[in-house]
C-alpha cells in the first residue's frame, strides 16, 4: 500500500538525508509514476520513482492553500 497516496502539487516533504547543498525540504512539482521534487534551498530538481521517494521521506507537510487559490493570484485586467 502506498505510504503517501494523497500527495499533491506544492506539498512540502522533508527527506531523511539532506541534499548536497544542506537542504532537506523539497516541494512536489510533478506527479505520476515518477515524482518530481524541487529543493527549497538551491532549486535543484529531481525525478524519483514513487517507491524510492516513499522510502526517503521523513515527514509529509501538506501544502497550505493561499487566499488567491492554488494557482496563485488571478488574472489582472
């Protein structure tokens, strides 16, 4: 059974081992069989198989909705 079946775009993950830059917080930027994550400290992107990412995650921090909505501020006129 998947450990994090409710991953969504923008969720923050804390991994067990820090990245080479020293950061351990990552943001989910792609979903599917492979999960794309972005290091919040240096901006490096990784594409990992879901099974491998699930083993590396220490904590799953759900994204907080912004007042403008999940896609950011609306269009300006």
